[in-house]
């Protein structure tokens, strides 16, 4: 029933906790910046949304072209072919896998399946904004744990778990700060979590980890029935526009996710492209190499300019561009006027910082020139 506003006589629909949500604001698209500042789209550099600068792999483009012929029919709701490919890759049964409309869908499915209004969800300060949004939209109670060095303080997060906690979100690497948690730290944390509390380990940037950082989180899924690992094809695999992600968990959890997900939540084209991209190891190798070189390019510029930054294990770098709370917005606007789009992170309570996606070498160079001008 609509709720009456006694002061104005107006009508409010929906619960207070939904009206209190600040909607997610995505990175500005190129077309919007072109219109707003009178720029040529072809000259604009977008380093705002952690997309793969190589775009979609050719293998996935070919799969998409083949899939178009059958778009008059509904997609495979169970994603048989993609689950078979993922099952072979990770050595788990198909019923340990859930497909999502991007990993964002997986995160929200987990919240909806596991948490009721009034129960609590634990996540870190400066962690992915969707954790807070998923908590708010349920009317759940947020337990935000203060960050340590811009990343997760796992000891504090374990201590913060309350009797009514049902879900813990951990991002590794973390977005928007790029911080990394070692395998030993995560496994020690998992050993402390009560068995009725589910941990979602969000590994959207996993493919960008250096060899010395990589670990087998799927092995933990076999050991811990309350662990769910979430990954995406949007970043290193170059399929951001198709929106496809997946989760690995034991069947009790995947069964719950399947009860709340939409029947056809992943479209046919996305499924076909993901199967192709998953098998394209050469594209993944090129993506990681390009990212490694681009990160060095940006970090070198930040060091030369005397700017503080957070060492990143993702495909972006968080950089501090001033000493006042208006610095991020001010420098961001100056960059936009020069046709360079990055991500202000004031919504994460980091108003002095910008998050910069690693692009092609020439895109990184254009950003650096524009940044030098903006800082003046």
C-alpha cells in the first residue's frame, strides 16, 4: 500500500530503504562526453570503466556471428555448453556453476537468495559499490568494516560478523582500489567464518594477477560449502557489452541461486561468445601483457609527477590528484574537457582520488598529457 507523506500530502511508493538508495552511476559513455563538451567522438579516450582496451576477441566475434542466426529462439536457460566448458576448465560438476547477467547479477542473486530484511551483510570500506546497493535493496543491515591501507582488513571483518550475519563480500583484487589479498590471508579468514555465513569471493579481475599472486580458489570451494567464487567475462575476456559472469559453489548454494534468478538471465549471444573467449588463451595472454605494460606506464608517470597511488593488481590504478576534497571532481572535469574519461570515486568517500583504467599505450599517453595539463 502507498505510504502517505503527512507533511506534503503526497504519496510515496515502496519502502524507505529502497527510496534511500543512491542509484549506481556508471562511467560516462563516449557519446555523452562528445555531446556535453562539443568533442569529436573519435578523439575521446575512455579509461573509466575497467574495460579491456583490446575489445572483444576475434574468436568471440565469430561465435557471435554464428549465434545471430538463432536469435528467434530463447537462450538455453541452463547454459549447457558454457557450463560444460567451465566444468572442464575448473574440474567441477555442472551443478556447481551458476551463470549470471554479468558477475553483478551473481552478487545480487546471492544477496536475494541468502539474506532477509533486517539481517546483516559484511563488506569492506572502499569495496565495490554493488555490495552496499545489494544490502540496501533488501532492507538488510550493512556492516562496513574500516579498510586497512585501502584494502580489506580480514581480521576486522571476521570479528565484525554478527549473529544475524548471513553474507560476507570480499573482492580480490578490490575495485576501486586495486588491493590484493594473499591466498594465505583468505584461507585463514575462511577458517574463521561460521559455517552458516556465506562468503562471496568476487574475483572479477582474477585474470590480471601476476604469476606469483595466483591461487586456486576453486579448491577452497571444494573444502568450504559456504564459499561462492564469482567471476566475469567483462574484463580480461573483453565481453563487457554482453554482460556475462558466473559463480562456482557447492550444489546447495547453486540450487538457491537458481530459485531466484530469472529463467533466461544470460542471452544466447553472450553464452556463445563466452565459450569462445574461455578457450582463447592467446587473447588472454595478450590482455595480461598489455595490462602489465600499461600499468608500468601509468605508475611511472604518477611517480614522476609526485602523485600518491595505490599499487594495483587489477586493470586500473587509483591515484590521488590533490589535497582537498574538491580535487577529484576538479581534475576530472579538466580531463573531460580534453576528451579523456576516467572515474571519479567521490561516491566511495575518496573525493581526492581518480580511478584510471589501463588502456592502449597511446591512450595511456594521451591521459598522461591531459593529466599534466589538468594538474596545472
